[in-house]
């Protein structure tokens, strides 16, 4: 992870400061477009500040998922020398991207805590649940990253597909709007989105001061574990053929 983060900012004037500036700039742009131009608010009579806080929670969750999966298709392809080394654990390569995305998420959560202190003057004790809330998402993302990395070796178009898919997922996830505002017919399907529950739960513990929904968290965790095991199995089964393709 350290090498991946250093490589990203190596040679830049501001260095790691970009890890703070970039999310702030994106937050400002989205807040201006949706909150300023379109006048979006999180609730009737809600303030712009409330909208920005809710929006940022959604962007943090989407950022972890999106950054990992858009980079995973080339995780193996961009390291051909490691493929030739039989003893090297190739499954670490996609995880380095996940670790880098997690680093950015931690920075984002730190900024969110600063925003909460400025806005509310305090941070709810339920914010301590944030790592637990995000853990199943990380497990799910790891499983999908292994799958995508393995498929990317044989089907290289998936790199382009993932970029489009993550952009679409940004607007199909409750990042810019609460689940309650979606049409009733769509509301029953929106929880099939892998980002919906983590986004809603992160908002609950960080902003609303509510504990996690443990039943839904447990179900999500079981599904995430199954995806992770399947993803690792697919990666390991595909690994012997990597050297032939690369």
C-alpha cells in the first residue's frame, strides 16, 4: 500500500496533500452542481450543510469501491515480472489497490470528522462503529477485485467496462439522494446495489447518531464473505494460465 500511494503522488509538488485536496475539490463540485444549481436538499427544509455531509458519506463509500475495481483489471497485467515468480503471492496485487483506496477513505473520514466538529460542535459516539460498518464492504470489494483482476488478464475490455460501470453506479447509488426519495417501485430493488447499505449505515453512525442495523449488517457480511471466497477461488484457479497469456 505504501509503495502504491507513494507512486501516485511521486514527483508532484504537493505530494500527499493531494490526498486531501482531491476529495475536497470533488465534494465542492458535486455540492455546487446538485446543491447549488439544482437546489437539492436532504430533507424538506434541510440546509446545504446537511446535504454536503450526507453527500460526502456517499462519496467516501463509492470511492473505495470504484477506485479498487477500476484499477483491478490491470493489477496482474501491469506486473508481468511477478507472474513469472512462482513463489510470489499474486493475490496481493489487487489488494494493494484496495489498501490504497482504503487510505483515501481514512483521509475522507478524517475530513468528515472535521466537518462534523465545525457543523455540530461534536462527533457522535456512534462514529466508533464506522470501521465495523465498512468492513463488509471491504471484504466484498476484495472478492470482486480478485475476480476482475483474473478476468482482466484474458478479457482486457473489462478495464473500459469497469470505468463506465463505476460512473453509472455513482448515480444509481444513494449518493446524491436518500433511499426514501426514490420511487416506491425502485426502492425494493435499490438495496440490491452493493453500495446502498454501507452508504446508509455510514450516514447513520457518523451523522445521525444511530447504531448500525445489525441484522442487515450480518446478512451483508455473509454475502460479502461468500463473494470474497469465490473471488479468491476464481483468481487462484486462473493463476496457472496467467504466464501463458502475458
